[in-house]
C-alpha cells in the first residue's frame, strides 16, 4: 500500500544504512564519520556535494532536468544525543555515551533513499539534499545555511519520526508546529545595609518583588489572550541574613512563545519594565536573554504541497493533524526564516508497541517508516517543483 514507489532492494539498503547510522552516533558538530558515510553514498549515486569539513553540513546537489530552475531543499539531521542507549537492538550504539534517541539516523536514510529515486528519475529542477549538523544543540541549521544549503532554494521540507502516531500515518499541521523557548537572567544591584536602617539602602529584595509581579503583566495584560505565552521565574536568589538588607538579587526564568511578534514584545517589554523599575528604585538592573530556537511555522503553500505528497504516499485517511502545536523546539525554524517550507511528522510506532518518547534511551523506530519517509521526500520535491513556481524576484506566481 504505502511503499509502492520504493523497490525492495532500495528498502533493504535503507534499513542497512539507518542501522549503521544508529550504531555509530556522533554528537552535535562532531559528525565526522556520519558525514563521511553520507558522502560515500552520494558519490555512489554520482551526486555532486559540498562539505566544508567536520561540524559542517553535507549538501548534495541534484541537478534535475533543468538545472537553471529554482531549487527545492530537503533536510535531515546528522547528530545524536548524549546518553546510553537501552533499546537492546542488535544495532545498539557502539559509541559510549552517545545514542540516536531522536531518530536522526532514520532521517538520513530516508533522504538517501529519496536521493536514489531522484537520481534515477530526475525531477523537473534541482534538489538540495541538506544533511545538517547539530540540530540537538547549537542550531546547526544556521551553519548549514552559511554553508550554502539554501542557495537558489525556494521551498524546503523536513520530517521527523515520532511514536505519537503509528507507522503509516503522517502528521501535517498548518501554521504553528513547535514552540520557542528562551531563558533569562535578571541581576538587580542596589545598596546593602542594616535591616533597621532602610533609608540608607536600596533593597534588592523589595525591587525583585516589584519586578516579579510586573513581569507577569506582560502575559496577562499585554499579550493577546488567543496567543500563547508563558513567563516563568523559576529561581530567585537574594539575601544572607534576617537583619541585612540585600544588596543584590538574581532572578532566572524562561519564556515560552509561539509567535515571533509575541516573543519580540515580551523581550522588549522585559527590558522596558526593568529600565522603569531601576529608575523607580534607583537601582541597577540588567537582563540577559539566551535565545532558543524560533518556532517552526509551516508556510501555507508549502504545507499544501506537503499534505498532497503525504496523501499520495499514505492515503487521505492516514494524513492527520495534531490539535495543538508541540512545546518542543526544532532548528528547522531557521530555514523557515529564509524560505517557505513545511515540517511534518512520520508515525514510526508499530501498532503493538507502547509509545516511547523521543530522547528516551529506549527510543527506536518501526523500520517500515523508512520507505514512507523516502517516498515522501521524493514526492514532495517533485510536487514542489511542479506547484511552486517563481519569477525572478522570488515571488510566488502559482501555488496549490
Ligand atoms: Zn531531538
Ligand atoms: Zn530530532
């Protein structure tokens, strides 16, 4: 039913490849052997590629029937996670302290499967096969973009295996797919002194009290109630004794948002309130925000193309939509900051399996999903070429 486009021979090859990747996990920006294995496969298929060395993306470049047309990008991740695998599979990690618990080995195999199909039956125009480093930490998508992953690319697609759905299902969600998560630290500096003589001091604890309450209003009073946002202060550190007024206080917390405008507003709002509270109390306050990955927001035209490809591969009834976006994050968002694209999920749980979450040491996939993923990438690249055409300015001139 599902794998009509993939030959048995190619499927067996993908199973072998994904087991090899799974057994030889490497961490973010250190994917040396993984990249080499991909390169061997690309050379075998006679696909030109760019690779600037360890820590960089391997970008296979399929020319297609007309190499002057715009390019479609397909993305897989190369990195694994720290931890000790507990799947008990014959292909369990042989690299101590490293495990492919996010299924990236499967994604690489799927993309190489699509590469095989795209070489044997060329698509209308070029396709970039983007094998990026460091999705789990460090935002390797940005490295891939610097490496030229998006050169001439007008639409990009990626998928991720999951046990939330059974094998044979593909989840395609419009608009928001994952959350944005940022962390912050606020440092308040006042003037310490005797607990009985507050007029000689600037009390950092009283100031933090004002700030903790004020910051909550960024969500309750300044954010559209239909747009989700969370500002959590999870750690407060200040003071040393009951009769000493604290000179310093430190607040740490995290921000969760889905929309970039909401995120920007909260970042600016925090700075605004901090400036005002510092002025109000004659203190020094500074904030540092470490930005996590932006939200993945599927673009409508690319999502329609992805949904069409998914329907062709698994049938209408097996293309599902999750009710809510995920609170997880994904660095695929960086590509979507540059070009239209869509991120889907491939169900990878056999019907009689208990679901295991991603990143769990026991996470493994039902290997049938390799055929589904390879077919999906192959189809979506062709459909995107047929249905997303652009003029010279890159504006959409026809869609679906
Ligand atoms: Zn992961
Ligand atoms: Zn992942």
